[in-house]
C-alpha cells in the first residue's frame, strides 16, 4: 500500500504513473477536498494507466470513475435538522450525541469496467445503489 500526495497536479501525475508500473495495482481514493479538486485528473490518470479505482463519492463515478462507496452525502444534512430542532427547544449542543453516518451508497460505472476489461459480479451490481451503463 502506498499513499499519494494530492496537493498538486504534478505530484499526482508522477505518483500515479510510478504506481501504475507496479503489477496488480488499484487505487483507493480517500475523501478529501484535494481529491475533489483534482477529481478529473485522478479519473483520467486511472483510465490512462488502466488502474481500477474506488472513490469516496458518487460524483467520481458519474465523471467516469469505476466505483464509489461512501457515506450518503445528503443524509447528514437531513439529520442536522433534528439537531437544530432540539437546540431551539433548549437542549445544550454539548449534550447532543455525535452521530456517525448510517447510510452508505455504492455506485458502479459499467462502461469504465468494460474499458478496464473487468467483469462486475452480479451480486455486486444487485447491491449497488446506482449502476451507470
């Protein structure tokens, strides 16, 4: 496992190119602001080097990435309304419990899988929240 610094485009390009030279590699792109800023570059480099990649958000998959698995980005905002309601009714914010994500979503881009020469198992397709063809 190798970490890639995603603070500038040049470093990303060099690191992914170096990583692509290793056999049987794939990318796991963690959720970060930098990964989103360089989303198109990361997706393009994964395609160029024929690297399967898993991303944290669906927007990577709609942009051409292979697959994503991560917390639903809308659900925390819905649940925040409950916190606002409780605070407005007098509860102290410090007394409210921290909530971890409870809903996760998976998206798969079959076009990208085909371009990489990958077959996606039917059980994985059945579990996906979105399949892009």
